């Protein structure tokens, strides 16, 4: 599927961003893609940053993500979260 889309649009992504959860199929697929740069993104942070980008919000923003379990940066499962986001920085 990804190869078909890349061929259709003649796209060759140089960067891959993937969820940091090592057991997600989407993470394995993303990490198997050829890319010069790879970024791991915490699950709930990705949801909040996507919303900030889609709505063109200026920070700081208090984001709420309660969609289930995301892999935390400490290697444990994190539940829903309140995240203070400003640019790409978050806490």
C-alpha cells in the first residue's frame, strides 16, 4: 500500500515519524521504511500536536488525550493525559 502511494505521487520521504510503542504494527511498518531520519513520537503527544497543527493554534495549548494506552517515554504504558504543549516542547 505505501509503495503504491509513493509510486503514484513519486514521493520518497526522507523522514519517518513513528509511535514509540514497539508493538504497534504501524511502528514496525514505519521503521521498516527507508529513511535518512527517524523520529519516535509519544502516542498522546502525537494526537495533541496533530490537533494543534490542524487547527493552526499558537501555543501554549493544554491538550487532553484520552484514547487509551500510549507507550510512555519511560518504557511503561501511559493512560489518558493532560499535556501542556508549546511548539514541539511538551510536559
